[in-house]
């Protein structure tokens, strides 16, 4: 029998009640994530981050989340109570955010944060947790783990902070990792290193990765499949290798808006949008 997907989403809708009215951020999307690298692309505001956060139920109280199905393996995330969600976060699904500064505790050394993240889900003593944390720091290619273990978040660089973040999110060995623009705050060299680490961990651990990015070229080369989002809906789903041959006019528009050596210095084309793209609701 085929294994169920790690994450299964059907007719997911997220709306925010704001002082200026209702914002429909996600409008009826369907997708599954298996043990693969699934990318979500789309322009700013298209609903990528809200989709990622909805799957961990990490949205503010002003959000209303509905779905026909929102399941992590066989666990119904919509019906799960707070205790069930706490035990799932980290252990079965983790999330890496764009900026590690907001996710690391400023008054605890980075090593202890990683060790505590491990102890939250495994019954081990402090010294075993420390050993695991040091191994994990080495896994994310931190050269002197013993030294870095005792640093506070403000003492590490942006690139190292992001690697610490990845270590903390991966040490409980989740089945699924959601990475929301994990490298956009980093320079190109460090960003390539972080991607290589993620890729290695996905391959070695057989993890699923939901990789959110506005960078089409990056997703085309890094992921296996891609969802293209616009206005809270999925315009199309395609193999990452076929992204550059996409036929949907929105995806073509996103691709045409990418600066290339040829277009450098010239005006970039303006994205045109057809209201009919959003008209076909179920
Ligand atoms: N907390 C919130 N309150 C109100 N609206 C929100 C909130 N978070 C996101 N939105 C809105 O939801 C839409 C999708 O946002 P988001 O998922 O962050 O876009 P993306 O990650 O694709 O740039 C946007 O219109 C955004 O303004
Ligand atoms: Mg976002």
C-alpha cells in the first residue's frame, strides 16, 4: 500500500479579520507533501507564508483557518488540541523562518537551546543532549562546535545564526521541515552553504521539505516540484525542472520579470494579471 503523504491539504482557506475588513489570504488550496522538496513560489503577498504557518497552526488569533483536510500523516491538525499540537511541533514538523534573530532566545547560549530542543522530545540526560547538540552543530558545518555551543545569539553572525536555527529545528528529527525564505537574509555564499546543508539533510534523513521562496531560479534548481501561488490560490503545480517552460501566464510573467544578463539595465516587464485566474473557485 502506498504511504500516506507527510502533509495533506484540501481546500485550505485562511482569512484575517482586520480593522479594514476581511483579508482572504489563502483561498481554497490543495496539495500534498511527500518525502520530497516541494517549493512554493509567488510574488510578495500571494499567501506563501500564511500557507506555511497554517500547517503548524502558528497564526494569530485574528486568523480563521478552515479546510476539508489538513493532516500531518494521520493526525488531523484542525481537530488537534493545544497539547497534541505542541508535541507535533518540532518532533514531526519544524519551521525555519527568514530571520533567526526573532526565533532564538537572546539570553540562552545557542548550544543549550539546541540541547533543550532535543530534550523536549527525547527522554535523555543533560550530557547526552549536549553531545547530540554538538553533533548537530557539526552536521550544519559549524567548524568549532565546542566553542560555538557557549555563544549567545548576538555573538554569532547572520549565517551562523541561521545554521544554529536549522540545527535547533532539525535535532528533534522532524519528518517535515517548512523553510520560509530561509536564505533571503543571507549573502550568496552563505546562502549556498545553507542550501547544501538542507539538501544533504533531506537526502540523508528522507525528510520532506516545504521550501517557500520568491526566487524562481533558486526553486527551479533546488526543488523537485513547485506550487505557483497568486492571490491566495495555486495557479499551477509542476516539476521544478519544467518551471522555465511553464505555460500559465502568471508563471510566465514571474519568469519574464526575472532580471537576466540580457535584460540588465533595461526596464523589466510589468506583470499583467487576469481576474479570470482567480475566478474559478470550487
Ligand atoms: N496577521 C495578518 N493580518 C492580516 N493580514 C495578514 C496577516 N498575515 C498576512 N496577511 C495578509 O495575507 C496575505 C498573504 O500574506 P503572506 O502569506 O505573508 O504572503 P507571502 O508570504 O506570499 O509574501 C497578504 O495580503 C498579507 O497582507
Ligand atoms: Mg512570506
